[in-house]
C-alpha cells in the first residue's frame, strides 16, 4: 500500500531500476545525441527560412535581423552535450516515464488548442520545448526494450555509435549552413546548399513526424513502466486517480496560459510550474531517489532551454510573420469582395 511521504519512512534504493552503469551511460549518450540532432536541424530550418524571406534585402540587413546569426563555440556545444549525457544517465526510468507521459499530455492539449484556434499558435514552441522530454523518451524506450536482454550493452553500444554519427553529421551541416549558405545559395555551386534551397522547407515537417514517432513508442514503454512500478501495487489507484486528474487540469491551464503569453520568460515559468507539480507528486507517492531525479530534470530542462533562446525567438518571429501574412491575405480578400460587390451594385 502507498502511504503519503513513504519515501521518507520506507526503504529506498538508489538506481534500483538501472543497475548497470554502462547501460545508463550509453542510454544517456543516445538521448543527448537525439537532442543534438533535433537542435541542429531546427536551427538549419529557421536559418533557411530567414535567408529565403530576406533574400531581396541586403545581406548585412538580413543577417542582422536573423535570430540565428552565429554558431556557438565548440566548447559551449560540447559542454551542453556532455551535461545532457550525464543528466540523462542519472535520471531513472521511473521519472523519465513520467516526463514522457506528461509531455504527451501537453502535446495532446496543444494539438487540441491548435484545432480550435486557426492560428495554431504554440505548436512550434512546444516542439522546441520537447528537447529534454525527447531525451527521456529515448532513454526510457531503450531501457524498456533491453530489459532482460543477454547482450544489452552491446546493442546499446551500437545504438550510441549510430546516434553519435547522426549528431556529428547534423552539427557539421548546421556549421556549414550558418557560415556559407548565404554565399552558396547565390552562387549555386555547393551541392548541400542547392539541396537545402530546394527542399529545406520540409525539414521541420520531417522532424515533427520523427519526434511524434519517438514519443509514440516512448509512451507505450512509459505506460508499461509506470504500471509496473507505480500502479501494480494494491490500492495504488486510490492515490493516482485524484493526483492524475489534478495534474491533467494543471497541464491544460498551463497550455491556455502559455497561449495568452508570448515571452520566453513565460516558457521558463511553465517549466518550473509543471516540474514543481511533478516534484509534489513524487513527494506523495515516490521515494527519495525519485525526488532527486525530478530535481535533476530541472537542471536538464535548463541545459536544454537556456542555450535555445535563439530558437525560441525564431519560432516566435515566424509565428508572428505567419499571423501577419494571414491577416494581410484576409484583408486583401475582403477588400476584393467589397470592390466586386460595389461594382455590381453600381452596374
């Protein structure tokens, strides 16, 4: 039976679900590489959009108006990658599963709001906020798939090597685009830039489909993990049912509040509120190691979002430009209809 604050009174096990530190390390590498691929390709997309929209303006003005004007130093990128690798290695599969399910709930809420709102505001911002949740989804999925596998470390080593290669290619692509795309897209002698010029607008849609697939698999793995370690005990539903309902209401409230606010500070406030609610949940039904893992997720979200300030600004700018274009098209359409109606009345 679950008792409130049983994590203080009952026995607790550190890393009880992740006994092999090598597997934890390799899962952290895969998660960090997934986040790196996502960030690099999203930066490529927004940089291409800025260059394509501003191609009629002078190069200096176009680059100064772009939120993505420089490549971060190698030491900054390396520090972020290894920090994420360590943090994802430390977060247990129990808390990772809860993070995945919480983000899936927020994604459904945002998709519902976008269906009701013609502007669809907030989906791109949520996509950028999915970085640490994506890493948790990869780690908990790998943990679920390799439970009881005789050669799990070897399989995870292959997955880490493939992920490392993909992350290296995506970082190389972003470095090339940020430095040379404005020149190569005009001269038309670089194969990479010509390909991006023709199909770069599809990058974000392809990434979104890939992320949806990852979260779909992670949701299945997370549901199984949560059931095995939280809901299978006797009378567990008596505690989880009201807590889940309260947390669902909080997620929908946060989503509505985020749609009203546009600043990046509001996004950071949202992270603090939802992780604070998860911390209270673990204080109620978890153990002390779960509470510590939630505190680690605070650091993970900060490591992901603070360096992504340029991406948040780019997403907000593109949403504003899209809303402005839709408004102008609507106004032009109404003006033409009014002119045609006036001409028919005069005739």
